[in-house]
């Protein structure tokens, strides 16, 4: 029997599960290899669990979703989180550093109707996760790699180096060195294929912090005067789709800390 | 069981819509007592956390509201900020913006027509099931979708959340030679698009018309990347007057706000409105396809929206080809947009309808207030209203059939629940 695949959505923009439908050349072949048993965006037919592989998009932001993610874990043999919301809380995790009640009062006239948690948290904060695929959005080729690896029982080839490696292999001119353009490439997880520098802009951190943050962390503070960036600008550039991950990666470890304020 | 006087229908998780919603219908004494499109997509509070961000950031940040129509968010955001800062993007840069947006229309409409909506007309749960019997049809839909995505990848760097859009224009503009392979691909896509219109014209459309006022943008071209607002009843106003004419209210069952005209009227935005108000601006080929499919001067049957979307795919492909043929690289990729204190408004035609953004900036260009009104929240009142009438005329159907028809009726509007915040879950209660 073909392995079963389920796709689940929590707080998100739909973009990462759309990535699966964006595999236009592979979608029907994939549908021949696996039984897409639960994918509400694509089909009204819902097969019964448990499921062999679950792809989970989105972050946990409501009391009801706390229960739902435990159910998803219970009916999934392998659980793979896809995208910045599921792996880091997403852009909606900006509330973690503010007052969510004040946020709700800005958007809604009757904030009391809104059920929401004070923090937007990644899936791994609530249940064990078998593999995390980063990106805002995830990369289509990486998604196919992760799915085929899981179907054949091997480890996915998803390198954890920084965007700089991808820039070099793509033959991009370094936008920081050549043009003084602020770029998060040195501290950002690879996966996109270094798109931004290829289009003449600095990386803006869609794939979250690379392990470089924990080890040989680049001294971004020393680079600031050279890049002509203020502290506020640095804080903002690190405070987007992976804000919680960048802040966690930058937990103070002693002098010379370059944590975003 | 049929012909009961009191019953409740519930669809707890609506499928083939973008985002999370539910439908609840309660019938009492043979009358439809309540119809609710529950939107329980968790709120993400974009308008709150945009405060304090730089004027250059909304295109990247608001793209993340929706993975299906990021270019719509980027465009409305750019327009609003450019207005606040006194900058204008026109000529070849404006054309490039329109070309990128054509890619999004093709991708989004092909997704809706083939993967979300057509299975309803043909009696399948989804496109994968449809492909088991009609692989060639689904492959055609996927080719079209890929053409839209490829256009976005070349111009925007990637299809979901393009990286190449900035306030004032782009980071990098393509050379003419980069667009040539796109033209080749789009010429093949045009045949697929015309076949799509002919195919969809053969669907069976339930007899149903609505009487909502239409609201769409009006411009010197078929409206996509900007324009002023105009309604079927003669209202006409610029983006700057949007909040004078349209008000949003909150209802307990939804994390999406419901919009109405300030004088209380409900309205509908999206492909039906665009087509009915701007048909004369379609290209000759798109007009011919519309006429061939039996679409007249206006279309008021929401089930036929699948046809209008197919016609708009023809138009978007045709228009993209025209823009590529006339493309001369602009002398710079973006116009300067210097921050200043002020307020700016932007509207563009997302695939699902009018998308409004407003930003208040301080002298340093930091955002002090933001307001975003997506098409689905504007349409929610009209959708519920139509469902009430649709259900009332079909109470003789059993629960399963009525539920199926209701789900199809909701998909007519291609609701983007992620946008409006906000899975469809249908509940029909007959107590």
C-alpha cells in the first residue's frame, strides 16, 4: 500500500503548503507514489489516519490549536514542520515581544471576541518533531528532497551552512563587499539558493539563523559602522519572519554579544 | 432526511479554500434562520506590528499575509507608501509591476479554476482524483499555473513572496533577452488558456443570480496594478477616500472584519465585478473568448465566476505578451522614495478583488498606523447573504447534497481566508 501523506495548517499564510501544489511537474507523479490522505486545500476527501508522513505549516497561537497539534502528532508516524511559522513562530511571533492584548485592540473593535495566546510558538515547542524544513517560504526543491528522502528511508540532503555558500556556488558578486549593502547572508540558513544577492539586494533572513550563529558567530556589531546601519535598523532587519529564532540564537553569552536589542 | 422544518447543517472544515473556515446553517420552521461563514483562521495582527517599522518594509512584511497573492500585498503597499512620500512609479517600471502582477493572476486563477473549483462541477473531491480520469485536463491546468509562477520567478526571484519588489520599483530589472523565453512559454499558455475557457463553458451552472452592487478599480487599462474605485451604482472615488465610503465591522463568529458601504449597502468585489465594470477594456482575444463562452455585458451568477476567471487568465497571458513585446529596460530599477511625514493609500486588484492599504508615516518614515482591507473581508457580507438565499431555495435537498452545494457556492468567491485572517467548516443545523 502507498504511504499516506497529510498536510496540516496552523497560523500561517498558506504559502508553504502551496509550495506542494507549486510542484507542477512532480505533483501527479507524487500523487502516484503516496496517497494524499488529508490535504484540505487540495481535496475534500479526508482519509482516516494514522498517516505515515505529516507536513505541518503554521505556528501555535490559539488555545484550540494547542490541542489540535497534539492530535496531529498522535496520528502521524513522521511529523515534518515546513516553514518559518512552524519552525520559529513566524512573523506573528513579533507579539512575543509586545503586548498581544494591545495588538488585538489595534486590529479589532471587540478584542474580547478574539481567542489568542500571548505568544506565537513553533510546533517543536509543543510536540516532538522529526524534521524541520526552514524558509519563508520553504524551497520547492528542498521540499521534494525531504519527501523523497523520507519515502526511501534516507536522511534528507538539506545543508545547514549559510547563504554565503550558496552565493559563492551561484557565482554572485558579494553585495556587502562590492556595494556595502547590508546582507544577512553570513548568519542565515541556506536553502533559498541565494536569490536576493542575485537580484542585487541583501539577504533578509527568510530561512532563519544558520548554525553559524551558535559557533563562529560573525561580529555583526563590528560590521555596523561599515554598513552604515543604526542599531534600530539592525534590530528591525532581524525582527521579521524568524524573529524568535534570531533572538534565541542571540541569547547573551558574554562580552562582545551582538544580540539584536 | 429531507423536508424537515428544523435542521442544522455544519461543515466543520471547508476544503479547497485558502485558509481555515466553517459554514453553519440553521433552519427553523422551514425558514433559514441563520447562515454564518465562520472564519477561525487565527489572527496574526499585521496592522499592529507594522507600527514602528520603516517605510521600506511593508512590501516584504505584508507579502506574508498571503502565500497565494503576495504580489497584490506588495503592490498595494508600495502604492500607499509612494503616495505618502510623494513619489510616482510610471512608464516602464509601472509596466513591469503590471507584468509581475499578470503572473500572479495566472498562477492564482489557474489554481482556483483547476484545483479548487472545477472538481465541484465535475463531481470529484479534488484535482488528484480528477487526474485519475482526466489526466490531460489537470496537466493543462498545472502547465498554466506553472507559466504564471515562472513569470513571477523571473521577475520577482521566486513565486511565493517575491524578493525583487521594493518601494519605488524593483531591485533589479530584467534585460530584454531574459524575457524572450517567457514569451515563448506564454504563447503556449495562451492556447491552454483559450482551451480552459471552452472547457469551463461546458460546465452546468446552477440557476442563481445575486443583486449586490459591484465594486472594482477603474483605470485606462483593464484594472490590475492600480486605479480609482468605481461601483455599478455610480460611486466613484480614489483610494484616498476608501475609508470615507467603506466601513468595517466586527462580528463575533469571525476573525475577519466585515465591510460595507458607509450608507449600509453591501457590495461584491472580485472577478465578477471587474469583468462587469471593465469588459470593454479586455483585449480582443479575451473578449472573443468571453463571447464564445456565453458571457454577456455583465455576469451576476457567482457559479459562472469560474468562466470569468478563465477569461481573465486569457487576458493576463495576452497582456503579459503585449508588455513583453513592448519592453524597454527602464534606465533605473527604482525611483527614489524619500521618507516624510504623511499618509498614503494604495489599492490594487488582487485576484480575489480590491485590496486596500493605508499607512501613516512620521518624518523619519516610521509607520505610526496601518490599515489593510483584503477582498475576502469585503465580500463576506455578500457571501453570507447569497448563501441565505441559495439555501432557502434548496431546502428540499437532503443534508449531504445541500452541504455539497453550499461548499461549491462558497468556492465561487474564491475566499482567501488566510488573507482575511481569518478553513471552511460547514454546519447546517435543522433543529
